């Protein structure tokens, strides 16, 4: 799988870009704040329809255009080639016409987003997975040091790109969760409709066990392959452990299969019902689950050195690429945002060697000093300066 062509118009720092790309390694250099991350973020947006850095979607359009244009419009177009098919993806972003004419404050307005594949209008959820991309950056440390929500998001992005049924289950679960939380607030307010909770508990359980199963399965895969990379990179014999931690009490999990049954989930959510009613929110389920990362049975966030934590995060990204290829039969596109400066020379060589297995790689760096010469020799070189991307 690779991006064959990409066009940008008024996207982030790029006024207009037209690129013919190819398989292989694309090495992009440029000063800090020159637009390297913005460029990789655009490709990640094609894959996930979401910003890497949790920016409001309105920020996808160039700030200058949003400020100065009556009808600001941005566009991302890409041709994706796989072993079997070609797809044209178009993403259009615009400010709603009524808000534009009213000249509302651009810091408060929203965007109208439209997606098309091969000229046919699609929902965002139908676009996800057309391009599969793995994005590695120094911010990956949040998987270890961040919140449970950070870790769940990391896993959801990975699975959703190659399992559309999982994405549908996740969306359905979130809709049901909002309905149940709304009911909890009403019960607390009017002291009625208590018997309706059984219905929503059952609905929540049906999708929750699907989500839990996929998350557990993929965490086991991640652990296996990340352990392999970490063992080679670390060379100290430390044991890396990555486990899914459901909010469900372990005594309710079917020990034979390590799988959460629907009955067990319903029992767990009913056990928490009084707490849910007091807090007017659902305190149990996949939206409260976590992932633990340990080295030699000690939490990596508290006892791992920064060097060890960095090795864990790159091991995870390399493991993701392997899993995506294993599941789909297609190598994902690798997006590596200024990660080599975080490692010493031996680790850099290992990382670029394994990155080279991908059909297409985009790697950014302030300059070439951190990039192994063997990688430079087989790379196509690009430079970014003030939003202008040029092939050397």
C-alpha cells in the first residue's frame, strides 16, 4: 500500500501542494516549525479522518485563509494504490455558508466536512482504513506516561484501520453510553424510569464484549511483537509486559478463555448501578478500561528510565506495522516524525532497517546528521521551508 499522488489546498501551512509520490523512503528535512509535522499530519488525517494532535478540525484549514476569506475552503486529495485496487480520496473542508456571510468569529466557527472515495460521497467511518498508516513521534511517550484515555485512543486507532466492524462497534457503544448516561441523569432528577436501565445495560453489554475481545486480542499481538523488538534494542534481558486491564472485576472474567461474557458484563454493570446513579454517569465498561506497561513486573511509567520508555514506544510502533501487514496482507504507510534524534546510532540503524520493510516510508528530521547513511542512500530527499515542499 502506498500514496501515489497527493494534493493539498489551504491545508495548515500549505497553500497549494501537488506531489507525485512513489514506493520507497521519503526523507524530509527542514527547520523546526517549517511544516514537517503538518505534512505528516495530513497523511494521518487521510488514514483516520482525525488530527494527530487533538486540534479542533477547523484548524485543518490554513489560519490565514480562515481569517481573510469569506468562504474559506481547504482540500486534501490522494490516490491510494494497493495490491488489488486504486482509490481516489477527496476531503473537503469549508466554513458553513451562513456563518461565513455573517462573518462570525473564526475562533468559534465550525467546519463542514465532506468525504468522497472514487467520486462517491462517504461517511468518515467509511473512509477510515482506505489508507492504513502508522504514525511515530516523540509524543508516543503518552502511551506510557499519559492517561487511560490516551492508551485507549492509541489502541482504537490501530484496530479501526484494519477492522471496520470494530469501528462500528465502538461508535455504537458510544451512542448507547450517551443514552444510558442521559437516563441516569433523568432518574436522579425525576426519580422515575429506573426500570429502563435493564434495557440499556443489555444493549451496552452486547457491544462492550465485542470491543473488549478485539482489544484483548490485539494487545496480546502487540505484546508479542513489541517484546521481540524491545529485547533486541534493550539488550539487558528486561521483560516487557503489555496487558489489557478491563474495568470488570477479574473474578467475573471467564478464566478458560480470558474472555468477558455478556452475563459477566451485565453482572458487573449492575454491581456499579448505585454508584452510577449517584454520579449520573456510567462508571464501568470499555470507556473506563486501561492498558498496563511493565518492565520486569514494575510499572514502566514509574520505574522505567526515559531511555527504556523511548525503546518501548518505538517497539510498539514497529509491532503495529507487523500486525497491520499480518492482518491485511498489506504493509501500512510509515510516518516517522523526527524520532531518530531520540536514539543513539545503533538504535537508529535498527529502526531504519525495520522501517525499510514498509512499501512506503515518510521520515522527517531537522537535518541529515541523525539519519544513518545507509538510509539516506536509498531515500528520496525533500526539503520543507515556509510551507513549501521541494524535492531535492
